[in-house]
């Protein structure tokens, strides 16, 4: 609720950690502070996987209600609070994608063992597929429950795309992303789906062909070809640099520079079929004043551009 109370944003988003699903599947997650996410007892081997992780057939609505009900209740509370405060913005639901979850569940951390996820795919391909199948099923039911509880849009977040090569992404991650899009579109044809393959922009063209409505782009994506890559099949979300929102001692970042860089984003990507957003998340050092300047500049500059186009 805090961001939409503070800024004139066009949507709210469920704030939920990416690893709530890992916890639901009997993999402990800790956040001791200062060292990132920790998984103190990751899945060691196929025998450990078989012992600890339920079968894909167990990933039912009842499983989600039992293990992830606290998140689903949060969706209902957010929607109720928004209505109470007279807010009519859509609420974006959220989930991590299968590869990202596997990466943490077998690796234990984002700051070490960076190759262990891909090593699992190589050493245990069939067991990796089993785990990814479980994750795909639970994500579908988890996101379904979010829609049924009031979410108006859905964002699937492949946060660890930079930790997998293109060949393995295509073989292991892409089928999961396809299955999720296919089933959710079958269940909710009018609910927009967004997908973000962070650090794996090589996948954006293929993702645009799977049924998603929006492909989110990170800061590495060349804006000059971003539209060409998705070919008009999807809209885009991204990819403003959050460093533009951090004040420095030299005073080089101001509301004026934010307006200019926000306008450049709109000129590069076009103001239509675009969700203007950051290429990475806010890190905590950003100036609230500059964040507000970004939001206001996007609204004002995009409106001016659209009016200018429609009048010519």
C-alpha cells in the first residue's frame, strides 16, 4: 500500500518474496540481514529431492491454500484496503519462475555456488525436470489463487536468468514458461500476463511468442531494437536505470535530469504499449523526490507525446 499512497502510480503490486514457494515445498529460507537470502539446507541430490519434495500431482488448490494461504490472504487484504481508500488501480500478482526457484533450492544462495543450478541440470536432467514440473504446477495454482482473490494482472519473474546459459534455458526453463502462460491464459484469457527474464534477454523474442501480453526488459536491453525483438506480439515493460534516482554529492541527479532521462525512455521505446518501469528494483538509496519526479515525468511526457501524435 505504501507506494500507491505515496506516488501517483498506475498499478499496485503484491510485495512477496520470490522464495515463498520454496518454503511451501519444505526448503527453509532465511534472511539474516546483510548477506542476502540464505537457504541453509538446500536439496543435496536426487535422493534428497525424492524425500523432501512432493509429487507434481500434489500441487493442487488445496496445497496452495494450506502452504501459501498467507500470501493469498494478503491479496484479499490489499484489495479490501484499496477499495476502502478509494483506489481503483489494478493489482499485479506475482510469482518467481521455475528456474529461479530451482536455482535457490539446490544452490542455497544468490552470492555463492553460482554454477550449482546449471550443474544440477547437467548432472541430474531427469530429476531437474521433475522438480521444474512440480514448480510449474504450483506456480500455476498459486497465480490462479491470486487472480481468484482479486489480482488483475500477473507478473512472472525469472530473477536468476543470468545464472543459466541460453542452451539450458531453452531446454529446461522455456518449456515451464510456455506451460504457465498456456494454462493461465486458458483459465483467465482476459488477465494480462507479464514475464521478466532478468539477465537473459536472449529469451525475449521466444517469450513474446508464448502468449504473454508484456515482456519486461532489463537495463542491458538495447532499446533501439527492443520493439523489433518482440515484433508487436507483446507490449514492453522497463527499463529505466534506477541509478538516475540516486542523488550524489555533485548534484548531478536532479528532478530535471530525471525528466530528461524519463523522456528519453519514452522516445526510445514509444509511449504506447509500454509500462514505464525500472530495469532493476529500487535498492533503498533512491531519493523519494526523484522517484516522484520520474512518475510525474512519465505521465506528463507520455501524454504530451500521445497528443502530439494523434493531432498530426
